[in-house]
């Protein structure tokens, strides 16, 4: 690859050791060039304004000398570019990272407090893939426009409901999967939904410790009851269960009720939790009573699982390219013929409500 075609990366971290390690790890990939490093956002902005604008910015969000979230918001307004957050695996790190994702960051790369060099060297390939996916991201689709939850659908009369109950002997369920850009996409969808929807099971590629804070944040702004899933928990109508970071989540049925199983296990498609794990289990236990939705994200996790749902009679939806931050997972699902419909993100909530009324 010619130098002019390399993805240009700028690293901002207050630790000189971290900057050195990140630079060494990224430059092992011939398609990536680190064009600058800085100890804080203010110094980074000065360097970038002098002509070192990168394709991707790697930003530490826990820097004592500078408010990175304020910097990120300013950057996304004045000079939007893909930003990858570098965060520690702590509760504090999770909260700040969610603020960064809401402000327009594309993805998250985690780092431990000890053993950083060995950890990052082991994650070289995944880190490089994240940078490359970020470089292709549509940052315009990350601008957060929070919406008021939609009104609940009109009540169905008992007479009208009777044939529906006789026809469907089990509850409906919705399974959703997403990755890069998915935190903003999921918020946009859930805040448009009434509390009367069938239970929703979600896999969002996130690190351990991050999903609990993510679920809590969504629960505060949605009509639905959102929480991190616990093993054996029932998936009730009006609730959203998000798979814990670092663990797989499967759907199981007992009679007419759905439950989730949260399990350890090897990564599937390089991910844990994996969207394919959720979708395949949903195909097996829910069949035509399920709706499967695959949203923005890099890679192909979930594509084959959505095809299994489609083949089992479920209704299936893939997000379209124009509204995706990264058109990877939906694209692969569409190529497999897994999607009944390809919809803009703004049309997904309406399709979910329509499914609940059928």
C-alpha cells in the first residue's frame, strides 16, 4: 500500500508509555500510519490545526488535565472525524466512555491498568480492524438527536384479540444485534418505542463492565424497562435485556415464556457476546414468533444467525447503508438473503410496533 493510501491516525493520551505502545502496535499494520501523538486534547488540536488532521483520532477519555468529552463535542461540531475511545475496564471508565459515544465517538478500545503492552500486542489485529472500520464510518450518522418516546399503540379489543391468541400460542419476541455505531442507533430506536412491545433481547458488542452502565442509561430515557441480562431471567413484554459484556446470551423457551441464558464460552466471530449466538437460539425457540433486527457494525457477526431466523419463519430486518455508521454486519446479512426488509434506522421503530400488532 502506498503511503498516501494509509489510514492516518493521531493518538491522544496523557501517558507517554501508552502513547508509545499504541503507536508501536498500530504501526505494525502496513495500512496504518501514526501521524502524531499528544498528551492532551488542547495540544492535539493545535497540532492538527497545523496540518496534521488524521483520518482517525484515538482519544483517552480519562485525562486529569483536560475534559475530553467537551473537546469531543467541540470537535464533532467544528471538524467531525472518526474517534476511537481508549478506556480502562472500570466503572468510571465505562460511564465516561458512554458519554463519549453519545457525543459522537465511533468505537471503544479497552486497556488494562497493568500489563498494557502485552495486552495490546495480543489485540493488535482487532485494534487495527477497529481503526480501519472507524476510517470508513459515516460520522454524520452519529449526531445524536434524542427523541421523545412514542405513544403506546391503541388498545386491541378482546374480540379482535381472540383469533390472534388462538393462532399464536407463544409470546412474540424481538432479537437485535449491532456493533460499531450501535449504541447511538439502539438509543434512537428504543426511545421511539412504547412500553407495550414484546420482550427485546439485545447483543451490542461492548466490553465487560460497560453494558450495565449502558443499560442503566437507556432505562432512564426509554418507556421500556432496560437492564443488563441475568442468567435465567424471563424476557417479559415491555422489557429489554442487554447481553453482558464478555458473556454470550441465548434465548430459551419454557412453555409460552421466554428466558435468557447468560453463559461463558469462547468468542464466536471474534466476539463475546456474539449476535449469531442470540439469533440462532431465537430461530430455534421462537421461529415465526420472532423479529430479528441487525443494525450498524463492522464484520459479519449476526448475518448467518439472521439467515437462520429468516429460514425459521421469523420476520427479519437489516439497516440500510445510508443510515449505518459502518455498513458491515447488515451488508453481510443482506448478501446472504437473510433480510426480509432493508430499512433506514428511522423506519425501524415503526416496523417493530407493526410486528407487535400482528
